[in-house]
C-alpha cells in the first residue's frame, strides 16, 4: 500500500542482519486470558511467513498491537457491587487493601472475556540512507514500533526522531508571511496557525498566500503547512516534521496498470515508490531547514 503518512527516524548501527535478528526475537504472540496486551512483528504480506519484505536494500516490516478493552466504569461498578456484598457478609466496611484485592479479581475476570482491539503499524527501513519510516502520523504508534525493535536490538543500534537545525514552524511562518516559497517546493491550500493563547486557526482549500490570509499570521505561528515537492509528492508537513496526507502526484493505487501486476510485484513497486518519494522529500526538507541534526548532536541536545 502507498504510505499516507511518514514519521521519520534516522539510525546508525542497524544492518539487515541485525534487523532480522531483532524482529525474529519479537514475533507476535496472541494475548492469553491474563494478558492486557500483546505486541510483536508479523509478516508484512498476507499469506507469507517472512517477517520482512526486502527489495532494493529496503526492508518493509509490520507490527501488530493487540489491546484488551476493559471500560474503567465497568470495573468501578463491579468492584462497588462486590464490596457491598462483602460488607453485608462481614458486617463492616471493607478496607482499602481488601478493596484493591476485589478490584484486582474483577479485572482478572474481565480480562478473560474482554474485547481485543487490534492495530497494525507498517514501516520500512531504508538502508541506502539510514532512514526508518513509520507509516503513521501518531507518535505513540511510531514509538510502539521503535520500542519493539530496540527491545532485542544490539547495543550499538541507535534510532532517533528526525530533527532539523532550523525550527520548522518558524520557517513555515516566514514563508507564508513573505510569500517566499523555498526552492523545490510549492505552498498548497491548507495550513494550521496557532494563537498566543493556544487556539488554532485551520485554513483549508484556500490560496493561503493571498494578503487576506497573511493578515492572519500577525501574532500567530504556522505549525502545519501543505507543500508539494518537485511536483511529485504532496503532503502536510507539521512542526514536528511529520508528513501527513501524502499523495503521490500522477499515481493512483487503482491505476489499471498498477492493479494488473501480480500481488507481490505490486507490493515491491509500492515499497520502492514509498521509499524513493520520502527519501527525496527528506532531502529537500533538510536543504531548506538547515540540514538534519546528526545522531551525536541529538544525543547532547
């Protein structure tokens, strides 16, 4: 599938062999009756056994996260009812310790029949440029994958969130305020501005470079800006350097030529397309935001 979002990390020390070893030691195991959750890697291609798909020195991986849903209100109500029964039997109120024991027993019983919520997090590791890209705009989900990967990785493997030497939001604000689009990019039709009090102004489907919208910038900062890079990839770039709403210009997932490919050929083509497009955008963004912060610089920041 074509990536719709990209949370980007840079890494050092990670090799194809170390990646394979790390994910092989954290394969997904379904929750037992007593488990709250289970996290592990699963094959990125349905019907295949391999935990990664390798093409062009790029490895596609996928994390599965199962979480049992137990409403807090249900636990509270059931604990209250059982505590009341104990009081009637004992003839006196239950103490804090006994109430905790009752609550724990309630949770254990509910776990065995709780609804399981399943989520998948896709990513690819680009060994050509030492980029690890997670197909999500949700930082928590990206952290799930990074934590699972590092759990069994060698000590010399380092993975850090992508940062630039210049402040993205300050640059977004300057680009809009001065109608000064950076080289290789065009400014598109949406942005998010923040007020000093924390309120937000969302602009969508408008020419945000017009004077009337520049007036909105007074005393405000732009924290998200829609951009197109080299007429190939459009996205919304956030102040935290997350690419959202990615669109590969001129390429449709349901294009007849694309759909006629065999399933595995199509998946390989999409992996390469995703990696190349994000790699180019990463390079372009770095060039207009003062370059990427290096691993050693990030550690001392």
